[in-house]
DNA sequence: CAGATATACGTTATAGTATAACATAACACA
DNA sequence: TGTGTTATGTTATACTATAACGTATATCTG
C-alpha cells in the first residue's frame, strides 16, 4: 500500500480537500501559519512533494497552483477562465492516443500533462 | 497578415531562434543585457507576451521557459528528461480527440496545453 | 499648429513561486 | 549506547513575473 502520510502532508492534504479548487503554495502556507504558528515555505513544498509522489495531489501547471487528484486515472484538467472552476475530466482515449503517437516517435513518456483553458458549460450557458 | 514585430520582440525572437531549445525569461534578459546595456525584466516579458499573442513563441509550462513555435498547428511538447531535448510533435488526432471529449462535457476550450516528460528515442537507444 | 490618442519603451519597485543548505528532534533497532 | 533514518525546523536566497508610473514618438484630427 502507499506509504503513510506525515503530519505535515496530512495537514496540507486536508487543506486542499477543504478548498473548492486549487490553492497556491503560499495560500497553503498562510493557512498553516494561522493554524500552527511559525511555518516556512519548505514545510509546504516538502509536503506537496511527498503528496505528489504519493499521487494524491498534482500541480496545475498553468495556474501555478496545487490540487487534489480526483480521479484514479490521469485526467485532462479543464480550467474555466470565467468562473475559475477546475475539473479533472477522464479521457482515457486521449491519453492512449497520445501514448501511441509518442511511441511512434520513439519517445517513452513518464508523465503527461494535459490542461485546457476555456469556458465551462455553466459559463457558456449551453452556447456552442 | 500578422502585425509587425517591435524591435524588442524581434530581438527576443532572434535569441530564441538561435538557441537550441527553450530559454527562461532571465536567460533572455542576460543575453539582452550583454548585447544592449540596461534592460529590465518587463522588457523581456512584454516582448514574450507580444510574441506569444502573435503565435510565434510559447511558454513551456513544465519548464517555466520559452520556446519558438515550430509547427503551424498546435503540437504536443515532448521533453526528454535525460538530454533535455524539447520537440514539438504534431498530433492532430490527439487534439481533435481532446476537443471532442471536452465538447461532450460542454466545455468550450480556448487553449490546450499538452506536455509530456520522458525519454526521447536517442536516449532510450531504441529500447521500448 | 495644438491637442488628443495610441504605442512602445524605460525604470523602479515589488509580488509571487521555489529551493539550497544546514540544524534539530524523534524514533528504530543493531 | 550508538548509529542511521526520517521528518521537521530555520535561515537565507534564487528564480519567475508583474504593477505602476514616466517618457518618447508617431499619428490623427479639429
């Protein structure tokens, strides 16, 4: 099974789970400071690193922020530029197609990042 | 046609074209300072913004660096973690599949980012 | 021409993101 | 007891990006 989380990792994970979207490392830091006194950036970044390696959080590259992983398989991160909502959309076929395409080039992928900006269904109001 | 580039944009683009891979904004800044004396970060970032809007450069999110766009259509950015090579791989089918998948969710995408880390063909030596 | 607007650029300062390096504490266990 | 390992604390700094304001130049227009 996955290794147990450390206290700091547990705290960071709880904060991210309690948020309704990604948080930046310094937002997490601020929360931890209000909770627990003196906390410095490395504490947060170390926790995020551990959680990322455990596969339970991921960095949203285009937002420079961190979010909990909501899907057991890799997802496409869909970011609404209107309302800020961030969703992970399962898209096995897309990842599979990507793998095939890169394998054909001789590229052995280790980590795929797919992020999309646009407007979510709520914000387009059904408009195409 | 596309708007003409400003002198600063032209200089930044030339530097990126002359590089054999992505450069960070501050690497560009260093080069410009050695060329032209006093240059400050906003000069570089403004040029990068203009070039990005013109579609001739792009930010490689996972590297926090900037590269020239080498393909007329959006490409998958394949980054070798061994040798550092960065290639843009055309993958129309992948982008199309991504579009279909998101459209089905009611999401209207404006910008897609696909970056993959791993090992390029040269570094795997043909191994699967 | 005077004045208004727009564009590019310069300049200073600061905000925001991330890591290096070294010190300490607590625990496991030979 | 001593030794190694893991997690954490602490200080400082590096790296990335933007805000805000000032200046110069060109263009348009009354």
